[in-house]
């Protein structure tokens, strides 16, 4: 769904592209940090007693589950638990 007016969309793109590469990278990193914090808060709300390690495993699943596939997720999760 895209309900943004094309003129507004072009203006926003122009403003974004006028920023330096470093500023755009910093914005992207900040947005990822915020998304991760929201996901962690959701995980902790769903399972209040979850320890930090299990939280990391579940965050991995939530953020990358569809991209990695179950076999790879199991391997990475096992490595996280061994560390």
C-alpha cells in the first residue's frame, strides 16, 4: 500500500538524497536499532522470564527467520547457545 502523494514522495526522496552518505547510513542504523529494540520489547512482553541468550535466539528468528530458512536458523541458534 502506498498512499503518499507523488509530489510529497519526490520531495522526501530529494531531501533524503541531499544528505551525505554518512548521514543516510546513520539514519539506517538508527532505524535498525529502533526496530531491534521494539522487537526485543515484544519478545520480553510475550515471555517475561526469558533469559538473555534465549532472547537473542528468538530475536534472530524474528528478524531473519524468513530469510535464513529453518535449517540455517537451527545451526546459527545452536552456535549462539554454545558461545
